[in-house]
C-alpha cells in the first residue's frame, strides 16, 4: 500500500484530499506544520509527500 504524507495547515484541504485518496486505498498521514512533517518522515516509511509551501513553524521551502 502506498503511504502518503499530506502536509498542509488548511484542515479543509486535508479533509478533501482524504476524501479522495483514502477512497482509492492509499494510506494517509497528516501534518499541519513543517516541523511535524520532518518528524514523521524521520520515523515512518513515506512513499509520497504532498506539501504546501506556506506552512507555520517551518515552511515548505525549508525556511
């Protein structure tokens, strides 16, 4: 199963992506800021990241 990390601080966007992707059988994990996303990537096997670039704490550009 493909494991996707969705990184976005807009919970409505996350819910919409979950609606479509979970229905297709993807395993999903969510992070709402860049710092949490980095922790997840370090500790879980992630196949694909969908990343918003305007995030709190650490943005999608790494700054």
